[in-house]
């Protein structure tokens, strides 16, 4: 089994991104224009490994 990426839901996308950038050494990168706010974080190999989306912008059913 291989983990491709993880999606995190956050109430403050930028705060979560800054935390993961500083603690894990990830960097923001390109993200497709979806219909909701979000950030993709990339590792040292330029692989998008963590996706962050607005918690209140997605149906939580």
C-alpha cells in the first residue's frame, strides 16, 4: 500500500499551512482551481503530499 496524499480540513487555511511549512519543511505549490478555498503543500521532491481545504466550505455529511 502507498499513501498518495492527505486532505486536512481547517477553519484557518493559512495558519494551518504556515504551521506545516515550518514544522515539516513543506512548501506551497500549484493547486487546481476548485470551487472552494484550499492550499496544496509539496515535499522536497515537489510531490503534492498535503492538501488543506476550508472546513466550512465542504459538505460535512
